[in-house]
C-alpha cells in the first residue's frame, strides 16, 4: 500500500472546473511542483430519480441520460476526507458517486 488514494467522480460539464478547483484547493491532484493534475474524459451517466429525490438534472420517475465528465485524480491518504468533502460541496448532484481507491506500490507486487 502507498500513502495515496485514487479518487474518481463524474460531473456534468457545467461543473467540471468547479469540482477540479475544489479538489486542488483541498490538496488533491498535486505531483511535485504541479497542481490541478487530473485525467478527464466524457461519457453518459444514466439514472432514474425515486419519489423523494430532488434531481439537479432530469425529473423524478423518468430515466435520464446525461453527458458527464469523469474526473480521475489522487491525493495523500491524509487529505482524503478533505478532498471528498470538497467534491461533495462543489458537485451539483444530491448524491454524487465518488470512488476512493487505495493505491498499491507497483514495486511491492
């Protein structure tokens, strides 16, 4: 195991910059003298809000397909909580999907 976490989330295009800035402000995406390091690519998010949901996009009871950007970045384990909290604060969705994956040191395999 390393001391780093790999963090992945998806976000509508309208909020990509805000989420990337929030991640960087919380200490994520830093490699040496470089900040805001991330890999992004597009895809389609699909969901159907249930009766008590308050969707940012789409309508309750309808299946929705939304163009989204996947953001992949990393942070030190000690900054993990701050980065996740920053993503949640900047993200427009009620319940954003956020994957937090501990990284292995390739030399230890």
